[in-house]
């Protein structure tokens, strides 16, 4: 398991080893699932096959989220140390001439192509914990109408539908999103490092809930069954780092 250094930051060599194991798990899953383009082109999957693919995706997503969480906690420790030292004095040289900023060209947005995964709108979801006190609209108390029948409750949102009902294209998007975040996790680390302190102010147990969130459906990688256990233990270990962040 990754070790913590005396400065309460993650040992880079240990966290890098966990990322290597995660990439190896992703490769094993990709071999079993098949090409992401082929998965996206399917119109339907058997129940067994859908559960297998969803299980692999949920397992790797859970591992990746906990590694991102651990690195975000390290960033929180660095920010807290920087704040405790007080504001830094920075000398800035004023420009004598003012030039209009050069507009940056916007990147060309490629049209969606089913055969080109880099054009897909596939985004990895950090899946932060929800406020346990919040009540979804579909379960909120209804106000009875004084005249006529009461309005029916709103249907549950799309995200509450069973994961096993996801079409092949949605599963392909999740696989492609995993490939992208594993290739470059830093933007997600920075995002969670800023998001988690706000969540903790509303719900003090948010870091612990995020660290222990299980994967649905449950799945086991026989080649590395302890990876999910180790990253969960690591996430729990560093969760208190968010207690001092503000």
C-alpha cells in the first residue's frame, strides 16, 4: 500500500505503482470487453454480457476515483501548509506599454464519429457523495390539491435507472472516459481537491463516504483482487486531510 511521508503527502513511487496496476487492470478489461468502437456499434447485449462489462467498468472507476481522491488530499495538505505560512510577497514589474491580448484560437470541435472515440462526448464522472439530508423530488412530500386530484409525483431522474439497463453506446462512453482519465488524471485531481472541502462543509463525513463508496455492480479482478482493497484503505488513510481544508 502507498506510504505517507512525514509531510503527510503521498509517496510518489508508491502512488505511481498503484496507477501502473490500475493501467494493467484496464488493459485486461479492454481485452475482455473488446474494441470500444465495436462495443459502441452494438444495438443490444445479453444480460450476462452487459453485467460483465458493467462490472469491469464499475470496478476500475472505483479504483480510479480513490486514487484521484488520495492525490487530491495531498494537494489539500500542500494548500493548507501554504496558507499557514501567510501571504507571500511577490514583486511584479509593471509594463511600460499596454498591448491588447492576442486572442487564442478556439480548438476545432470535431463532429461525433462512431468510429473515432476521440470525438465522443465521454467524460469521467467523479461521482461525489450526495447530501444524505437531501430528498429527491420524486420522494418529496406532495401538496394535496384543494380542488381536484393531487398532481402525480415526478418520475425518477434518468440517473436512478438500473445501471444494467445502459445501452452498449453508454458503456462504450464509460470505457473511453476511463481511458482518458487514466492517461491524464491531473485535471480531475485538481477538480476534486477544490470540490471536496465544499462538500465536507455541508456534510462532514463526505470524505469518508467517498473513500468507502463501493462499486456497483460488484466485480472482482482475479489477476489483482487486492487493488481495490488497497486503494480504499489508502483513501480512508488520507481522508482526514480534508478536515483541515477550508
